[in-house]
């Protein structure tokens, strides 16, 4: 029998517990995997569990990581996808861009906007520590002598 809509029941150490009811009203539960976010910052490697559907920029800021350069920590659009100062490199399993500004960044090889990325699965990102305002494309950064881009 088809199940009706899933309801979030609560959190546990291994993920979200979902309660499902079928047409007869019988309830069953299952666990849904919480995505793992891996953050690469220079030579450091940080891992954290993230709520499915969370905004990447908000997750980073709440965890004490900043996607911004020193000059743009206070001068930015607040996550509206207008200024492109919250760019990060998505290393693995990058979700497709759905915001116009993020689509342009992905198309032309610039860092993706963390404010426009929704975490729906495991994700590895690299925070940019060498940017002044926006991040550069890897080729341009290598030509400028940026050692952090050699690992990309």
C-alpha cells in the first residue's frame, strides 16, 4: 500500500528518524542518513554532520567557518546571491546550481556561492583563504602563483 507523507520524528546520533503511516494508519520508522560535510581549509580537514536541506553558508557560519574574505565579512549581501563573496570550491558530489549567479560561477569555473548551495548529500568543500573579495578560477590563481590552487 502507498505511504502517506513522511513526518520528521526526531534526531538521533546516526540521522533523522522518520515516521511513516500507510493507508491503514500503521506506523513504521526508518532512519535517514544525515549528510556529512567535509571542510578543507589549508592543511586542515574538518568533518561534521549536517541537516539534510541545510544552506551551506548558514552551516559554515554556525560552525565558526567563514566563506568570506577578511574584507567582505561585514560587507556582503547576507546570503541573497548578489555579491559572490561567499564562494567556495565544491570538491565532490556538487549539487547542480539553480540560482542564476551560481549557474554562471559553475559554468565559467569560478567558486560556487555557498549561500545558494543546499546540502542534500555528502559534500566536500574547500574554503578559499587567498581571496581578497571573490575567488579566482584555478588557472588564473595558478598563473598568479597561488600555492593553494595546486591541490585542486
